[in-house]
């Protein structure tokens, strides 16, 4: 479910913090008198009332949620502490109610972020944890893109994701999955003038000089970067890399003298972009929004 969380909201809050008056703390009963009221004078409380208020006062570029229903779903799922009425800071529903009420109606560019899901450092903060790795539970291996998604059978996916990056125990699963992909796709690939590789020999091909396809996920499923090799997936990755296409190409196509030309010469071919005639390609030519040249590099969230 998409949340319309603005990536730049934290920086905006730092620049505009002075416009929030005494947002740094609660001044007791006097501040509680500033709790936004509903149209009938009743204090706004609960997710339904909060979401009706923030979607009314924060719209367009200042919208914090895709819809009022999306807001209610998120609010009920995240289960913020209720907080004290009129609170102007702290990671609570009450703080979000305050900022998304009269303050947001008067200065939405300042207060909507504070009343939104992140709290924009006023009604919530970014918690960069420093725990040791052993304190966390792995829920997705997420090493080389695609490995845990289409090289591991669905019935074994959870066990694979819970395991260490050592993937030697998954060799049989990889072999059977690659064979199944060839059975399902080779005829269609041939019809598109692709040269397929030969079963298990596919993973023994070099994707770059001295590096086999198999080395991407065995003995460890880790995405690595070799500075002396051309940049781009599978040598690291950039936001625009067609990683799934490339991964599929490496386990399905003849990389040496076939569809991809003579030898492992980057950039690797991709399944869809090489389809003939070119009109059959369904890959977009580029991202719908240009990537940034600075961190975090991703395009702004959709309005």
C-alpha cells in the first residue's frame, strides 16, 4: 500500500522549524486548549477523525496519504500512542491531530508533514539503530536480486530467507528451478530469435571475465562490487539497471557466441530489450521520473 511520504520532509522540517513556534515541548494546560475541534466543537480523536481532518487540510503537494481510507488503514495498523490532547511534539496520534488541524489549515507546507505518518521530526523521529546484527531477525535474504524470487522454489522460500547467506545447501533447488524455467520458456525464447543455453551449463558461463553466473549465488548469495570491472549489475547495481531481465538472461541465454554476442562483454544482454523486432520489447526506455544525481538518488514520490 503506497504511503505518500515525502522524502524531503525531514530536511524541510529542519529549515522551517522556527515557523512552528514552541513545537519543542508541551506547555501544560494552555497548550491543551489548542486541540483542534471538529465542526461540532468535539475534540478530534481516533484514526477516523484524524484521517478525515488531515485529508481535508493536507491535499495536493501537501497530501500525506493516498486517500482517507489509506490513512485509516495505516493509522490503525501502526497504532500510535494516543498522547495528550493538544500535544505539539512526540510520536503520538494527539500530536498529529494537533498539527493536521488548524495549523495545517493555515500553513499546510509547514504542518502537514508534522501531522503525517513520519511526524517529520516533530511528531516522530527517524531512529537509526546501532544494534549488533545478531539482534535482528532476517525475513528476506535479498542478496542478488531475483535469486530468492525465482531460483528458489516457493515451498522453500521461507527457509532460504531465514538462512545465512551461505547458499550451498540450495544447489539442488537452484538446479531444479533453472530446469523448470527452461522447460517453460525455451520454445517462446526461440520464437523471439534468442539462443538459449544448455541446462546446467548455463550457470558455468562467464558473465564477466573470470566470473561465472553460478558465483553470483553460490557459495554465498551476496551482491558484490569489483572496482576493476565495469560498473552495473551484476557488478553492483544502479537504479536504472534492469536487474531481473539480466538475471534471467544469465540463466537462460547463451552468453558466449549466441544471442549476447561473442564473449562476456558488458553490458549484458537482457531478455526483453533484445527481442526482435524491437517493437516486441515491453521494457520502458527509462524511469518515468529522472533519477537524482545525489543521495538518495531515487525520484521524488508520486503526488
